[in-house]
């Protein structure tokens, strides 16, 4: 954590958001393109109030004095309250992995300072009676979802070589009328945003009206597509549906390579995509462009990045191809030499274009391999595990209104957690299927050779209640989901390449 001058005026990070729950508070960040909650963390009420004291109007020393006053700390000349505040911030940054928590106002645009100051006018609103506070930093199960990953369609007009999506047809669509009710419930319970994905979301017949409904309900949304959208439609989406940004997937600066990788027959697709980018920019819609690095396009990465720069794109992402459980061929992996050259291209581009946000680099082989420990203990058994967000602070919505564990699993009723077509948000979020997912299953569901069969009770319960098994990765390894998480040291498998 950086040191602060006692006379610096500071404000809490404008990307930070807070929520008060019955027994604790929640902090998370929201990015300014996808609006997707990240780094969700459990905070004590006093930690939120401490951060809100950084309002951009007071110096670090003044905030330290205000903190001492607000929290009733005894006046003592021997106590360095600046040091107390610094240590508190440092510990909180380490626990939440949110950096920075506070910023010098000189680093923040004036308009953003005003928005941040106006977001939470009354820090005392986060007070929770001491006897009601329950603090468990690993319990990320919130009273309602912060975000929705909306799999608008599970169909797509492209046949991308690298696609991870199962693309299992779900033909019935939840009605726009019903969705508008769901949107209202989500907004009222503190949902921040929707990510419109698929398949291709633009294949839903009333997608424009759906986006307009999200906008009218005050829900931020992001859209990712490869579909070509006309200029007239772009203009209407901006004006009526509040479309502010769009992610376009375009994998190369060579139209023939793009056509091959996407599995399409349209010889004009590349030129149409470039024109669409220009039309989006013309109507004030920010464009983010993403590519998947494969053996097919790696050699043209420099030309690709230069093309995007010439188009005025300021947000770019290049992700390395990764194996999925739906379709994979080894020829998609870039060679060692291609990865080395691509990494150097990215390094050089970042050096020469510091005004561009390029998310890429460090391309190299990666493997799934067993977690090996000398002896399984309570200290190491979950060391490599991540907490699944499904049913904890996020929700995946399928085209038919069903709530699903993960969009990267094939459609199967076993993975359905509720149905917003027939249930209210509260009924779904707190329903029987959701509770079943968030609690340990009967051991008889597991394959006979699964370590879950013989896992000690304390580990078994914690595994499912705190973390949940990552069904996506289990499915990619086994073709089913009836065994342990691949990051469990009790589970053994053959090492395999994934990127």
C-alpha cells in the first residue's frame, strides 16, 4: 500500500460500492465498461464508515481525527491516529485485495469525484447494532444477487473454432413482460448490472426492446456480440436503450483469417465489422475489441493491434486460447515461438501506446495438474480453491427464464437452481433448488472412485457450503460432474495442457 502525506486530500476509490445486509456489510468494485461486480468482500460496518470518511474534502490527518471521534477513541497524545488509520487501510487492502482503497483527488476526474461524493450521503446508514453483527469473510452468500449473467440465447450464427459454449438449444424464451417484472425486482434488491451474452444475444427477436427495458429500470448492462448491426439500429439503441458500450469480437486484421476462425461464408464480414465499429463510435458508443490468440492469428498480432489503434479503439483484449469441455483441437494452441513473439508484440505495443488499455500478455503454456501435498490438512485442503459466485452474489439466467449454475455447462435439469418464469426473485434465490446447491449433497450421487465418498465430514461440509465444487472444470475433465473439485488435493488425475 502506498504511503500518504498527512496533508493529502483523499477519496475512496470511485470503483468501490457498498451494500448493507442484515448482519454485515459488503464491498465490491464495479468497472466502467462491463459494470460487473468484482472482488466481493465482507466488511464490518465500521470499515465501510472509515472508507466513506475519505470524501475528497479532508486530508489524511483530518480523516484520522474524524475516525477517532466517530469511533469514540479516547484522546491520547501518545496515540498516532494517522498510523492507526494507515494500518487499518493496509490490513483491509490485504484482506479484500481491492487496491487502492483510497486515492489522491488529483488522480480522479472532477466529475467522478462529485459522483463518488453523492453516492452515499450518510455513512451512518451502514451502522448495524453490535449484537446483530455476524462476520465471516468467507461467507459470500448475499441476500440478493449483485449481477446477472444473462445467457440471452444458446444459439449462434457463427461456428468459431475456439468457442467454449455448449450451444445446446433452449428454444422457449422467457417473455419480455415477465422479464420487466424480474428487472424491477432485481433493481429494488440492489442488483448492479446485466451481462448480455450467449450464444449470440442479438438473435433474440426482441433484444432491442429487452435492452430498452433494462435501461428504463435503471440497470446497467454490457453487450458482447459478433453480429453486424446496422447504423440505424445502433442509433436507436443509443437513444432509446441507453447503449453506452459494446464489446466486439474480432480476431485478426486479415479478413480471410477472420472468416476461417469464425466458420462463416460471408466474404464481406470483416469489412462490415470494421464499418460497424466506426458507426458505433460515430454515435457515441464506446467499443472494446477482443480476440482469442490461436495458431491461426498469432503471427498477425502486431498488424491487428495497429489496426485497432488506427480505428481509435482504446480498450482491447487478447486472451490466449484455452481448452474447453465442448470443442477442442490441439492445432488451436499457438506454438512456443508464436507465444514468445506475441508476448513481445504486446510488451512493445503497451510501451508505445500508454493511452490504450490493452489486456493481454504473458502468453505461455499452462496445465491442469493435481494439487499435491505431503499430507491433507485443514490448512491446505482449500488453499487452491476459489469460491463459486453462483447463488452467492451472482445469478446466471438462461433463455427460458431458468436460473443455471454455470453457462459453460451443457443444459441439464440437474444444474437448474430455479425458474424466474414462475418464481419471484426471492422465491428463486431462497428456494429449495438453490439451497440444495449451497449445501452438501448426499454422498451416494458420487462415482464409486470419487474422493468425495470418503471425505472427512468437516472438509466435506466446508467444501460445499463455503466454496462449492467447480462443476465446469470437473465436466471438462470427466464429461460429468460426479466427483471432486479438480483443485482438491484428494483428487488425482493426469496432467493436461489447457492453454
